[in-house]
């Protein structure tokens, strides 16, 4: 055996042992909670926003804040002697396999007592499976695929509304628009990025379109890393829709907007989600993003009807220097709901936490969202969760629907590109 | 020397068997399982890329075919993934021949790009084919408890660890046997110089297909193993172009054209990427990717023939 | 599908394909001369886009003004990358270069993510670069027209350069037969460095002009890099005109084929076309 071989063998063996030892972490007094987000890869900017929402929630749980929000007025978890929550973040790289491995690592090596977050449905699918297997509660507030809560998992809970609710809300909105403006908007075009999330969104929209009697005139899946989307837009153009419903991540939202303008594709009602809500979107497309109606669960202008929103937004602004986005606000919920459960359970035992999560009944005035509250049904979906719709006007999101919470009048129809 | 060598192997295998019991930490075991999987993939690639001179950049297609075949057979017919694994391997051989036969005249980079194109086509077809779950992918029903029939183990990672270790060693064993046989001699002749091999009367097309079949089979078996391990497959995770590139990278980094080179590659690169991410990934700063790329770059500048070049005395 | 949309798809395909050609041309030169796969090609496109963004942010350079700067910087980068990285592995096994350039591409992605975060950015253009025109219902955007014209100019220039200058002929000679070129007294190391520089300069030009209508992020190079592999192989390695013609064909298939067959399958069409051509003509359109 040559010397080189022995030295190399030794080095590799030693580093493997060191790596292995790294995995054997030490338990500390803080309560660790795990969160897996896409922190690198082409969805990284959005993953970072989610992370910010979670961080702010943890600040509020651990500190003393004069807010009418669960866990705000106390420091840490009172029933556990004021123990502090610490979030251990991990990078899923947007891959289901990595998401699963990182969730396992957080649970078994970092000894987190619960998991929150995930953002991409495909990643949450495997990460939550890991948590389920290891019997660790998983509270989700930022992935929307309906399939996630339909697997009969014992430890998995979702605070935010899913895509079934979203699709129904979209068509309710279009119906409301028809009444308000006395104009038929029956021709609907579906455009969606073709992975787990986008394709499930489209499936729900197809279902609800049938229910509400709308006609799908175009049904276009696309690859979200595409360098060019001319053919997609030309297809849309020739289908002459009244309504466009678009499910993109952020990079494709930008690319489509630029191509719509370039090819002069005009649609009276332009609706979107997710990627359109990322502040990078407005920053990148500027005025071209005006008048898109985007689904959200939160908007700073709701402070008018719910002052708590304004206060939390101020805290966020102080920390990150800009308004809280719908994406960050959505991720903000899970840590609070979880902390509240841990507090009520007075224990870190997974089954104790699970039991009180099932009993959760948080009134609407104690949460950030403009919902009636948080209460889980038998598949662990929050029954009070619903969407609002915001429209981009003057480079900002303004709440336009439901009418009773709207801060601004909806602009309709979207002006043609040459009239802007 | 020969005796010492055997002892060396025995010690290594014993260490590998004891390792997960000593370090009974799921993440460490996960990294080890990934080492086995990538080791197996890189070793399979080694047959075509390392020995036969066919640089395939489309192995993800076969990996995906294996994953989808066993999962579909289990979901549709309730067939155990153990048989599904073999079936996946056979389907992959068929696919390998279907693409390998028309490509038999292609050389070097033209062949490489053809495999990239093939893998992308498979990816796009699967993404739009509702029978295989289209973009949503497939998730088999989860067994309520550990089950050898369903090839699902929830309570511990140890079964996956040992199955992975076994499959990797099996691949190494088979590849070693093939390469040392007469067939292997022809394969190597093909890899060194195709024209010379042809003039010596080697049936190039035939040996190319043999080589492709071996690689496709083991790659697909690894795919089935992956599907049973993660229990959720979709085109971005099992048919991605990046997976094909990773396989080539690991084999080349370790040293292709040698039996243990690809395994060394997996043993070093997989933990490097996993731990770099575990340590720095949570910040989302890109530092982990940077370190990973940098190590690969610097290392290959100094060791262009791969890690195994440490072992070859000049 | 009405005629206007079909014509639109054809025009868009052409305007999409030509800039692809510029990126692919750079890859083709490197590939032809050194017989190596530059896996970091797309990442160098990303680097040149960030250079353009930087010039715009600090000195309000428009993307067109950035072209020469970006080309020169990328030329220098190419030279250095060859001298200090690629040349070290030229003597190794055939695919050692793959490992090195892959490492380089991961490193560049990580570096730019580290320096500039993953946020999507755009260069705010004004004047002619922000406009488009409408000819009988067919829309043409000026930045894409400019990008296409520049591609044509660069193609003509490089073809002329390769045939009519000493340096160009040295590159061609090395491409055809390295050993003979060496015997005839050509410094092939210098030729390599030069070709790497020229190859990246093409990408520098492409990145600058692309910034006027494309978003910028650390991952932007991925698919562009991949498409240029296919284009180069379709056109034949080392062929400059081959790369441009193949690029136009790919652009048309992507755009027109996408409209006719369905956008979900457009990349499948592109790759199928490659396979069909390569089965009939194993060395691409213009390869020898």
C-alpha cells in the first residue's frame, strides 16, 4: 500500500468521523423548532421572505410586545418558565429529497420539537412525511397543495388556506365582477408552471370553472425555467380570454409580464398568485405589473379595518426596511400557532402538542390575518382560512376583494398596453 | 500483498457494517445512504463513460425509468418493489437500446449531447403524461408499519442503509467481473480507440449496446431504491438534467476507468455537499455552493485523473 | 391559429434564435479548438449580465454602451480562466475538463448568490430599448432586433477574422489538426487562451444586450448554457455559421413548434429535432 493511499484513507476516514460527530448535537435549554425553505436555487428570494416572516414571529414570541396577538404580551413560553423559541433554518434547495433529508436532520440531530414552513408543496410533501414518521408536529402556513392535508397524517396541521379555497375564491370574485360591471367574463384561460403546485392549482380551477359554469378557453402548462415564453403567450392571445388565471413562481411571472407587453397580449381581468406577490416582481417589471389582481392572505392596507396589521407591519419595517409582503405574513402564522399550542400543552411531548393543536380555537382578533380565527377540522385544515385579493396600483398592493374589506376600488378592465 | 489486500477489504466492509450502529444518527445514515446510491450510479456510469468511452450525460432518464416503473407496478398492481426493481432495470435496458442503437454511429460529444436530449425528452413526456402522475408525480400509499413486501421502513433507516450498501457492492462486483472478462476487454478496446478496435474485428455496435445495457440496468435499480427511500417521485427530482451531471461529476472526480474511483468520488463529494449545506445552507447565502464548487475545481486542477490517482504509483 | 399569430411566431422565433446563436458561437469556438465542454458557459453569461447591471447602476451605462466593456472584461476573464484553470487539466483524461468547468460553474453561482443574493433584477431601459413596433399586427421589440443585428455583425466579423488574419488562421489550423499546427510553429497554448477569450467575449456581448430585456439572477445561465450545447452540436462543433443557423432553427422550433404542437412540448421538440438530425448526419449540419 502506497503512502499516498494511506494518508488519503486516513484523511477521508477522519473527516467522515468528524462529520458524523457533527450530527450528534447537544440538547440545550431553548425550544428548537425546525424550518425548511428554498434558500438557494431560483426560488431563493421567495424562500428568504418566508424566513423573514418566521423570524419576526419568533421575535414576538420571545419578547414582550404590546400587541393584541397570541403569545405577544408574554416572554417566551410562560408555561415552560419563559423558555425561548429558536428556529433552526435549513435549505431545501427546492428539492423534495433534500427537504426530507434536512427535516430528518433537524429532528434527529438538532432535536427540534416541531417543524414549521416549507413553501413549495412538493418539498412539504416529503418533509412532513419525515416528521410524521418521527412523530414530530408540523404546523404549516405557507404551502397550498390540497393533497398535503389529505394523507391522514396525525401530526400535520395547516393554518393557511389551500388551493381548493383559492380556486373557489377566484371564481367567486369573477362572478362578483360580472355583477359589478355588468359584463360577461365567461372565457377563462389557465396558465400555470408545471410542477406539483401549479398543476394542482389548475386541476382545482378546472373543477370550479365547471361548477360555476365558466368556459376554459386555454389550458397552458409551462416549464418555469424557460428562457422564452412566446409560444405560450401566442396561444393565450389566440384564445381571446376575458380572464387570465396565472400560477407562477417569481422568475416566470417576470418573464410572462415582459412577453405580454412585447406581444401586446391584453386581457380584461388579469389574475395571479404566488410569484406576483413577491416584492421582486414589482421591482423588476415596474409599471408593467400594474392592475394584476393577486391572491393573498394579508395586506398592509388592511390596517384600516384591523389595526394590529399596521402595528405588525411597523415592526417588520423596522427590522427589514420595507413593507411586509403577503408571503412573509403567511409564514408568520405557523410559529405563533405552534408556540400557543406548546404553551397550552405545557410540555414538549409531541403527543401533548398534537392534542392541544386539535383543540386549537384562536379567535380572529388574536391573529394577524383577517380571518375568523384558527380552528382545525378533521383533516387538520384551518376552517376559517380564506383569501383576499389585492391589485397592484401605483406600484403597491391594494386590497380590492372581498368588497367589505376592500381599501381601494378595483380597476377594470385592465387598460390595453398601448393605452398605458 | 494479495493477502493484505483481502484483509483490507474485509476490514472496510466490517467498518461499513458497524458504522450505522455506532453513529445511530439518521442524518449521518442518510448521508451514507446517499453515498451508496451515488456510488452505485457513478459505478454504473463508469461502465459506459469510464471504460467504453461513451460519455452519457443522460443517466437521469434511466434512473427515472427505474423509479417510475417500480412505483407504478406497486401502485397499480400491488407488485412488490423488489420485483419492480428488476422490472425497472429491464425497461431501462430496453430504453437504453432504443436510444443506443440509433446513436451507435455517434462519437464523443455528439453522443453526449444526444443523451442529454434523450433525457430531456423523457423528462418532458413524463411531466405531461397523466398516467404517470404528470407534474404531480407519484406517492405510493404509505404502509402503516415496516414492510419488506412494500419495501418501506419507517422506524429506522438501517434497512435502507444495508440494502444500499449491498446494492453498491453488488454493482462494484458485477462491474469488476465484466471488466475482467473477455467482454470487458472488448469494452476497454472500444474506449481506448474505436477505429483500432473495429480493425481488430470487434463488433462495435454490439459491445456498445452491452455496455449501455449494464449501465442502464444498475442505474434504474438505484432509481427504484431511491423511490422506495423517499416515497415520492416527480420529474424534477428523478429525471432532472442536474442528476445526470452529478453522476458524471462524481465518477470523474473519483477517477473513471478504475473500479474504486467512482466509489471514492461518492465518498468524498456526497458528504461534502450534504455537510456544506447542513452547516451553511440555513443562511441561504450561497456559501455552501461556493465551497463545493471551489473544492471540486481546485482538486481537479491538482488531480486531473481523479482521487484514485493517489493510488497509482508513477 | 390565425395567420398573424403564425407570422408573429416565426418572427419571434428568429429574434429568439439569433441571440442564442451569439452565445452558442462562443461555446463552439472553445469546443472546436480545445475539444472541451465548457460547463460554465451559461454562468459566464450570467457574469456579463451582472457587469452590465453594475455599469448601469453606477454610471448609468445603457446595455448597448456596456457591450464593449463587457466583451473586453469577459475576453480577459477567458484568457485568465484558460491560463490558470483549464490549461492545467488539458493533459488529463478527456473529461477532466468537465469536472473543472462544472466546479467553476457551481463556484460562480455560489459566489454571485453570496454577493448579490438571489433577488431578481432588471436593467431599467429607456428610449428605443424599451419600445416595440407593430407591423400589421406583428409585434417586434427593438432590443431583440438590436440583439439580432449585433449577432449578425459579430458572425460576419468572426468569419472574416478566422479566414483573413494570421491569428484567425492559426486558430483554424489548430482546430483542424493540433499536432500539425504545433509542428508548423503555431503556439497552440496561446491559440487556446485566445480562443477561450474570444469565446467568452461573444458571451460578454450577448449578456450585455440580453440584460436589456431579460431578468438577471445567479441562476439565469442554466438553460441558456444547455440550449447552447444543443445548438453547437446541431451546427457542428467549431463552426461559426453552423452555430448561428442552428440557433435560428432552434428558435423557430421553440416558438413556431410551441404554438403548433403545444407549449408544454416545445423543449421536447427542440431535443427531438437534434436527435433526428444527428441520426441522419452524425456530425451536425456543418461538422467535419
